[in-house]
């Protein structure tokens, strides 16, 4: 009975029905980074998951785990409980980064996991993609380019699911077309995307696999047409749009201060002009009055001559002297009286004895 149970477990493992599923072998470039997805069974949703480094299970070292998440450094891990996949990211790859295990912690029993190997090369990887993260819209199609040497007998598979090896096929209701792009690449087109099309897929060539994550979202509304066209445009067009947007922003930032400066200058000139007119209106009449003004000075004296000062023709005489000075003023200063501006008048009262 025990022998039969052991044989059943072995057959279960050979058929691919296991608690953890991941890639087998991935070609990577030294110095780069790689994302590895690890699919687990539904009963392990709330279990701790971790990445273990080493060839042997019993001697591998724990690098990162979900209950102690590291957001930076060489290793990081993220658990998507909806898709039942935890993903690990390994950065700054070296030739020592070769043997790893995706492991689920089992409480009260031995942990469960799956081994994978990284083939680190100094040159170009044997099988790779430009980007491991692809976004598509519901009802549309996406195309993934897988680069490889001698791209023949290639496959497109869903992690833990079915594969397409011919030119045409389908995976979970999504149409798949595989076409050879060139001698060093092949294209995979997924047409009629659905929400359930989201998930992890694999470019497969011989014993190598390259994981690619596909995210399917709703189509954007008409108000976001510009953003959609920007995403679908070529890098050159995107650069032009960015330059135009930057130029428009720079012009707007200059127009506002310039308009404010012009307004301030105009108001300053207007105020100056009004003050000048007001000053001239106040100063005009006063100036003219001062300029045309004439001053008359009068000096009157009274003197009675004594008997010694009288002449033989005169008796007691009372004499009154009166002088008048007419001065024409000039603006800003008093004018001095000149000889030709003075008129002398002498009045004499004679008391004669008849």
C-alpha cells in the first residue's frame, strides 16, 4: 500500500499537478534583473512564501519572504492572492545567481517548493524579451516579440496552463498566432483580449523559458484619446509631443509675468502724467501774478524850517516831502529800485503874512 502511494505521488509530480509551479530555466544577462513568477495552489493563499537560494533544498538560504517584505536591495517579493502567484525580483545578476527555489511555508509539515535555474551570460541572453510587463485593452490585440537564436520549434504557454506550438491556436478563449519575425525573433499575437486573459505567460524555446506578464484593462474613454494615442505612438512621435507640451508650458509661464509687467508700467506712466498735469495747473496762476506784479513804495516826511533856514522870500514855512518808488518785480526775487524808477514829489505849504 505504501509502495502504491509512493508511485501515485511520483506520477502526480510527473503530470505537473503540484502545489507550486514556476519556470525551469531562464537565460539572463549579467548585471541585469529578472522577475520570476511562482504559482501556488488555492489552499496556500494565506501561507508565507519565500525565495531560497541554493542547489539543495535542505541547505538553501532564505533570501526574502512575504511576511518580511523588502522593497529595495537585491531581492524583492510580492504576493498576488487573487491570481495565486507570488513574484520575486532578482537584481544585479552575477554568475553566482544560478540556483533558487520558490517555496510555500507549510505549518505543521515540510514546506513545499519548486526549483528553477538561472543561466547567467556576459553577452546577449539566449532567450529574452524587451519588457516583461505588457498592457493591453479589452477586445484589442497585443504582440509580444521573443528574441532567440535559431527560433524554431517555439511555444507560447500560460504558466500552469496550456501551450500553443503551431502558427495558430488559443489559450483560455484568446486567439494566439505565432509568426517568425526574423532569424533572431518570433512574434506572438494575442487577439480578442478578455479580462481573464491577464496573467503570466512564457516564451519557450527548447529547455529555456522567459516569463511575460499580460495585464488586460478596459478601453479608455474618448476624453483620454490623446493619452491613448501617445501610448501607441512611436518613440519619435512621443518625443515630439513631449517637446510641444514643454514649449507650450514655457510660453504660458512667460506670458503671465510679461503681461503683469506691462500693466504695472502703464499704470505708473498714467499716474506720473496725472501728477504732472496737477502740478502745472497749480503753479501757473501764481507764476503769472508774481511775474507781472509791480510794487509801489511811498515815503513821506514832514519838516518845519527854523528861522535861520528861511530865506528872505520865505517866512514860516511848513514843508512836506513825499517820495514814490515804483519797482517792477521779476519772478523769484525782488528787484532793486533804479533811478529812473523813482519819482520825487515835494509839496510846500507857505504861510505868508499879507
